């Protein structure tokens, strides 16, 4: 049976070198089992070199071709940051860090944003999704009880980008969104089919 379509799946981990894509393998496999050709994207995570990270994501998109991008946490940031790439049909951002400026000011994960950027987030509005227009279909999904990336990130993104879809899940934290055994997986599949 042919694949429904291609997914570029981007992992989180606050862009830190120690967090690679391995934790997303069960989620990627579940997407593949649901009929999607799933590309689990890896990228350089070099503190102070965000352009290398963005370059790797864009190179992956060039290689994959037309796809839906799913990103979780910092991967949600990257998905939104590159959403205008010609290969991207739509974005599903799971608990995304969508406003680097606020996250930097609030010192998310002990300074993860300033470590990633190597400078204040106010100097890199070009890769701050909150600061840029949304030009492709996107839906954000966030758990109400997320303590890793505050739900206010997605709420504020929606206020600035009312064309985006938004689903807020009660009694849901950060990692349930990438657990294929959790009810949220069915919701993600439903959203994917809207963009197929």
C-alpha cells in the first residue's frame, strides 16, 4: 500500500547537544505504522550556532520534498521557523517554543535559548516564529499542564497568528504529545489527515 504522504519529524531537547532524535523513534514508528513515510530528522545542536541547525532542517526538507512537518518542543520551534520552505505543505507543532524572546526573558530550561542562539533572542527575530508571518497551514497542539514549555507559548502564538489552528488538551503535559500509546496520538493522526 502506498504511503499517505511524507512527514518530516523534528525532535526537541531545547536544541542541546545531549538530546538527539532517539527518544522520538517510537513515535516515528507509530506514524509509519499509520501509513505515513516518516523521516526522523537530525540536526546539529551546537551552542551559539543556530544557523547550522536551521540549515540542517532546510537540507532535510530539500531531500524529502513535499511533506508535512511535525515538531515537538524545540522541534516545534524549528518546524515553525522553516514553515515557509517550498517543501512544507503544513506544520503540526507539538508544545512548540514559538516565542524565543519570551522564553529567553523567562530563562526557559536554565538559559537554553540564549545557549542555542549565542546572543539575546531579540537579536534573532528572523528565526522567532512569534515575530514572523505565518504563510502556510499550521496547527499547534499543547498540553494544559505542560511544565517544560508553558502553554502560554501557543496561546500567544495564536493571538498573533489567528489563522493557525490550536488545540489545548486538558490534563496533558509535555511528553504525552509524543507518546503513541496516549490518546493524543489519535488526535495527531486526525490532524495529519486534514493536510494529506
